[in-house]
C-alpha cells in the first residue's frame, strides 16, 4: 500500500505557542519547514488564561521580540486591555501584562503562519520519530505518511496521552476537548527518552450576562498603553480597553471546598501527575493556606465578541455540582452560569535534563524540544523555548554556531538553564526572583541585550539592528553629558525642586546627582537643562535608569564578569568524571548524569558543592597543561 512521503529541512511537532515560534523562526531563516498540529483550530490556542505577559513573563515576551519572535507583535494586534505591573517598585520588576482577545490572538497568529514563505501547516498526528544511529531523520504520522527532515522540534504542549478530569469524570482528550496525541510517547520511550507525567488545570468559564459586576471592583487598563514589541508604533495601541473585575472567595467558599476534597481527583489519588506549585488550584490554596479567610478572584473577558468570562484564581478539578456551589458563594457570582467546567489536565512531558542548553537532546542529534513538553508551564515560557529550539534547529541544518543564552543576559537563559541543570519535579514557572542579575535583565532593555544576537542568527533586520546601535550611542552620550552638567543653587532650580517635594540645594551639584534622588527623574528636570537634546521616549527611559541605578548596575556587572569566567571554562563532552579522584561520589554521579557543558553549569547542579568545583578547576588546569606538553 503506497504512503505519502515528503522531504523538509525541519519538522515542528505542535503549533501552540512554542511550535509557532519554532516554525516561524526556521521558515524565516529560509528553511523548508512543516508544522504538525492535531487541529488547525488550535494554532496559538490559549486553553487557560486569556492573557500574555505578567510578572517576569512580560520580560520573556520582550526578549522573544528582541530575538525576532512573534508573540509580542501578535498580542499588540489582539489585546483588549493592557497594564504595566509593579510600577510602585523598581524598574527590574516592572512587567507588562495584556488581556488577549483569545480567538483573535489565535486567528492572527494562524494568518501570520499561513502567509510565511517556506512554511507548511499540516493537520495530522505525529506518531513516531525516525532515528538512525542516534541521529533524527524525520517523523511518521498516524496515517502512515513519512516526512524526512534534517531536524525535528518537539513542541507537544499538554497533548501527549492527555486526559482531562473533574470529579469522577475522566475525558481522554487534550485541552478544550481537542484530540490528544496518544502515540508519540511510545516512540520517545523506545528511543531512550525519559518521560514525566505532569498536570495543570484551568477554571470554569461563565456567561457574562449572569455576573453581577456591581459587587466587584473594576480593574481598568493603563491610560497610556505601552506596546510589547519594540517594532510596534505606540500610537497604534492606544485603544478603548475592556475592563476586568476583582472579587474574593470567603469562608463559605472554603467550607464547601474542604467538605468535598475527597471528591477531587487530586486528593482522591486519581491524578498521577505533579501540578505547578506556583499556580495552584483553589483546592490547593484552601488546604495550603488554611489561615487565609479569602483569596483573590479575577473575572476576565475572553474576548470582545464573546460573553465568556474567565474566573482567574479559581482553577479546580472538583465535581460539576461542587463547582456550581462554590462559585455561587463568591460576591457577584451568586447566579453565575457555567459555560465550560473547570478541569485538571494530565499529560506526558520529558525530563529536561536530557537536553543541552541549545535545547537539543544530548543523545539524539538533530532532535530539539521546546515548551510545556520540557516540563515548564505558561505560554510565555513555551514561546521563549520554542524560539530558541527553532533557531538552534535551523543553525544545526545551516551548519552555523548555535544560540546559547546564559543566565546573565536573559530571562530565557535563566529559564533554560534552570530546566537543564536542576531536578524539576513539577511544572516550572518563571519568576523575577529566579534571575540573579535582574537589575540588568529588565524588560525595558531587552532590545539592547538581545537584538544583536537576533541579527546574528538572521531574524532581526539590518534596519532594526542599526537603530539598536544608534540607541546605544544616544544613551551613552546623554548619560555622559548629564554627569557633567553643573546645576547652581539658584531660584529656578529651587522652584523645580520644590514642585517635586525635593530638598532645596545648599551648594551646586550635577544634574546626574539630582536625578539620583528617589523623587526626581530625568524628565522632571528638563526645565533646568536647556542644552538637553530631543530624544525618543525609550532613549530617555534608559538614560534615567542608567543614572538612577548606576551604583547597583556596576555592582551587578562586576558579578556577571565573575560568572562569565566559570561559564567560559568548557568541560569535555561525554567525559567520565570517575577519573577525577578527589570528587565526592555524589558529585561524580551527578556530573556523569548531567554532562554539563561548562564549569558554571556544573556549579548549579544540585549535589555538586563549591569544593567539587575547586577540584574540577584544578583538574582542568592539569589536563590543559598535559595537552600543551603533548603538542
């Protein structure tokens, strides 16, 4: 019986947020790329919260954009509300978050993909990897078709052997009732891939017409919207925004949940998978935070042209009757009608320590992996990994140097490093606290940090690259100028200081010293700085931050310099650490298991102590001298 047989440069399995970025990156780099999805309706689907960004996740979206990805551009076209979070705190933790029109987000991303040269979209289930002598050669689909390729990127999300559960109800489906992918797991295991079983969940969706908003607090978007993408014209995103709403659970809600815990598949032991610690179900919250009398509940629109509302903060896998009972105790939801039940979803994913920092499997050449399949959670985490996996699949096909982002240069680097070097027993979620150098890794400077890398791989245009170089120059020149502008203690200066509740000057000072005062900024002092050049807002923002946080930034840059020393000390591939006699037994076992690429990566492996790192450094030095002698 004849079967379809085709050839491509790259095969991408899955078209969620990771798969879209991977496929677009490969196609835009000129490689013939095919992306498989169980349903074309699920391209860039948001099966859970209808938003992009948020604390630390906003950083990831900006970095994706700076590298040449699509997520930031797509949400700028399809958002219905936008807010900059944490503005009362320092710039390191400012994070953009936008409510999406869920259907429009998916439709717009699909349109982008459908109109990208070199990209083919195919609705079909991939059931088997073709691997020969440790090298991936393509995939087979459930229909029997063969697709030969030079690289494969796996972005299966939550679809592998997925099942959705609430109460006693178990549906063997993917998210949103979509078809699961039941066959690829066996092929992965047959090729020696170690699998985990994780779970996540989502709240119910309710009918807007059944909600009493008068009992809730209205949450409006920012007056002036800041776009996600560095390429979006800020004027294009000043739209009339939709509102979100805040309400709270109460003791009655908690009592209903506690009384029915034995009917939850999580607590009844029906669910095998491990859930995300930092995105718990309402059952988990009530059990873990028993002293809390209430929890926040956000009622968020799913889009402009639907009455579906998302109940943020109340994901659950309790039975249908209990869901009605508990939601009806929440102020404003007393008569809420459920459109879709809340549910938990279990799925297969990999142990990510099998991956290199390039997201290529250590033991299968040409096979890359991104997204929730790597044991992470969240759309933004998925998209960041998908982009890096796609870029590196393309680099491997083109015979070019891979893109490896380290912890000191990006949140994406922190995310990937954590996944590939730490024991991840639960879905990984990005947080600002995970980034040691977060004052340098701000969302506002993502273009300055990463656009050159995006240009090197070929996803950033020459025009955009030139602007980043020019922006760097303008910032540097203006910072230097401001450091040398002397300000006298005259009446005009004192008037400006008084207007901003700042202490009057007794003696002259520099403009930079005034900017460093917490209550003042670069823009506040324009009146006493007549030589000030006309600069764009994003340049002004960088000048202000550079001056205000100068001491802290210099200190972190010093720390990064030390960090880079260890990162640059490379370790040999497939090395047997049993040879290093002075290492502790646990360190030998862990190093043999993880096979780190550098001393820096080795230092972050649980079970490898600072003393072990000292031993390694001495051993490397001896090895280097011995090689020199031989040569």
